[in-house]
C-alpha cells in the first residue's frame, strides 16, 4: 500500500513540474480599451487604501476607472475611502440587508458590474496589492491566448505559522492535480481553477454567462464563475500572478480558520467528495510515513522526498517560501484535514459566518 501511495506522489510531482513550465506568465503591453477595476469591500479598514491606491496607480491603460463598493462596513472602511481623492475613483454604498438568495460578495460584485461601463472587468479583493502593470499584463495574457477570463493567482503573504503551513496548499493543490495545458481551451467544469482575489474578463462574456447573478448563492464564487463561463462556451484559466500581485488573506490564525471554514465544506461537491479528497491526500502524503515504523524506510523516505519536491516546485512557481516550509508538507495535509472537519462542523451547526454575516 505504501508503494502505491509513493507512486501516486511521484506522478503528482511530475505533473507539478510540467505545470511549472506550462503556466501562462503574463507580459505587459499597452491596453487601449476601457477598463473597470472593481473592488468589493466589507470591513477592510486596514487594507482598503493600499488596494485602491495600487489600482489607481495602474500604468499602460489608456482609459480606466476604479469603482469600490463599501458593503455596509461597520469599521472605518468608509472613512478611509472618503479620505481618498482621485478623479478615476468612484465609491458606491451597498445595502445593509442582502436580497433574498444572495451572498454578500456576489451581490457586491454584481452591483459593481452594473455600475461599470468598460470592455474589460477586473475584480480584485480589498486585501490585494497590484503592481503598476498588473492589469495591463493580465489583459495582454487574456488577449494573446484568446481567452474570455483569466485569473492571475497572486503571491500569498503568510504572516503566521499556521498560514505558512496551510496557505501554500492553495496553489499546490491545482499545480499538482490539474493538467494546466488542457485548461486553456477546455470547457470541462472539473478542470476549473480560479482565484477570486484577482479576476479579469471580457465584459460581454461576463454578462452573457450570467455574471455573479448566475452564481448569487455560491460560496465558492470564483470557481463557480469560471464554470458559468464554461457552460456558456467561454474559455478561461488560471495564470501566474505571483510577480504582479500579492494578497494577505488573513492577519490572525482565527481569521484563517474562519476563512477556510466558510468554504471548505462546499469545496468538493458534498460530504462524499470531502471524505474522498481528504482521505486521498492523507493516503498519498501522510500514510507513507508509517514506513519509518514498519521498516519500509526506503519507501517512506521516497514518499517524503517527492511530497516535499512537489511543494518546492509549487513554491518556485507561486513565489512563496520553499524551505523550510516545504518540509512540513505532511503536517500541512493533516492541518488541512482538520480545517475541513471544522468547516463541516460549523456548517452543520449553522455557525459559519464571514465578515459578521451568516453563511447557511
């Protein structure tokens, strides 16, 4: 059994190596079409000005607006936004109560899209910082590859030990398991990879696919948005965003647990999918360590080496810290499984919340 797990680990690591060379890496060129950079913000007083300033400082765009929706924030987000003064910046205010069936971020993005008048829509989270050529680079990649949507995956900033253990799994998961060469033209929902932190799309394709209105109640808004593109015949894929954008999702361990809890229960298609995915990763990356106890030291060592190698290539691809963090991969998988259990417990108990809103 250990040999099977190690064999799978080797295959997945080889896929990560191939994906490292296949992943689209955007290059900047001037964009002469109208662009709208859309930022939903709820209780983001600590990061909103940095995100907005990075959006306002975009170069190589002939025409662009930055539109921020203050989504009924209860902290100092509104004051931070009111203190900003730029002719390209527009701030709108969201409703205190969400319409029936909508989740907060989806409603905010929908409202922003209705306000925008542009050929390209760029959605960024309020904890993202863009390099000055980020948007132009992403749109150039979209045009050059004849795509309708691209998701530049930002470099993730991990300020705590728990974040350093867990956050690298975001990129590692799709780099090791998804054949990225196929995603450029595929419309298969199972190959959908996207990150709502930074999404760029053609406005006409967005509206034709239903936009956020078509996924209004979905917790995994990014994945479901790209799947809605696929269902309507529009192409899209993840691209490298590690050199053009950064994101610090969580400031504290408590924030990280809450963030993962709100969505992991829905990440794998239900309880059976969750059990399968977590059992699979435990089998491939943790179970081989049993060999150190049973005498299968060579197999256990190979399992650890290839699991670590996959993480190293993922770190190299995504701009994250390779060592010593990659050596903690079995611990990362174990903690990820624990987060799945916490997510399901909170979901079943009806206690999952995000930004002080219930998530049922």
